[in-house]
C-alpha cells in the first residue's frame, strides 16, 4: 500500500481548521441556537418582518449579536463546505480552486451582511420605505430561491428515503454502514450543507431591509406558505442536530484519551434530544400556520 505523504503546511492547515471549527462551533451554540429560539420558538419566521427587525436593531447589543452570528456562521459553514468538497477532489489545482471560491463567497456575503447591518435605519424600517420600495420583483426572486432550496431539500430527502427502504427490503437496514459514528458523520455533513444553502439565501433576503422594507416584508411572508413549512421544520431539526452532534464530537475529543466512549449511545442521545427540542418548534409553526 502506498504511503500518503503530507506536507508540513498541509498538516498545519488541517490542525488550524480543526481548532477553528471546534471554537466557532462552540460560540455558535450560543449565537445560532439563540437566534433560532427567538425566530422559531418565541415567534415564527413569517412574523419577523421589518417592524420586528427595527425593534431589534435599535439595541446595539442585538446588532453586535447579529454581526457575530453572521461572521461565525459564514466562516464556520463555508470552512465545512470547503472540507467536504476537498474530500472529493484530487490534486492541488482543484483544492486551490475550492479554497479560493469559498473564500470569495464568504467575503462577498460577509460584506453584504455587514453593509446591511450598518446601513439599516430603524426609523426607515418602521416607515417601510427605502430606495427600492415597490420593486416586488426582488421579493419574488428571493421567494423563488427559497422555493428552490425547499425543492432541493425535499428531493434529497425523498431520494434518501427511497434508498433506505430499498436497503431495508434487502435485509440491510443500515446498508454497508454498520457503525453509529458513520451515520452521525453523514448526517452532520448533510445538515451542514443544508444550513449553508439556506444561510446564503437568508443573507440575500435580509439585504432588502435598508433598500426596500416593504419588499422584505413580502418576502418574509412567503415563509408562511404551506410548501415551505416542511423546510422550516427540517431547518430547525438540521440546526439542532448539527449543534448537538458538534457537542458530541467535542465530548469524544475530550474523553477518548481518558475513557472508552460509547459512540452508539451518544449518537442515539443526540437523535433523541434533537427530536425532543424540535417538537415545541413544530407546535409553534403549525399553530401559526392555522
């Protein structure tokens, strides 16, 4: 078997990425879950229009909170996406292209999000006016992107369900994967990819706030559409699972040198806790929909 050679710079980069994902993930446990609690438990996305945001952004602490969330969610998510793509690429040119592309996307969306936070005037948001007010086509475009993200998610879940049923009928309910850790790894990646896709669309839609608060309200109202409701539930579940599984990974990192870790029980605990925490949000979303 040929030995894999690693350059010192590659080993250093891998270690830096590992530490960054753990540190940013720990911070996002507070920031992302806090944001999720406000927008999916205390209220629902369709009710977080320009008036809601205006009340929030009059407080500098909320502005700082949202800016930190933007920075860490983008950098954490795109770093993870970069790692996934590099696993399927061989050779330095392809890996360099992925690194450059994800860094470019991150910088562009961070600049857009930061500009939105800095230029949004709570008084103008309350008045519902902006330089692009009345341009409903912008809202329709962004609503279309949301429907596209939802469709991709539904197709992906459908394909996965068909595959699982087929494997079960063949007497192999877990397919070729026999360990809980493999399923935890796959779900962590899938939920991470889904969250990144939604995050990018969400940043674009928030960009409308200083430009056209009325159009933003029109876009946010689309979240109440029945077609998007399953996506909202799936999104909450994805964030909860990704966060809790991140805690599982940190626990394994801390304990693997000191004690034997039962990964199966930890994985089942993450699934059970995800389902338990998801249920109240589902109730809130369904009640609001009616």
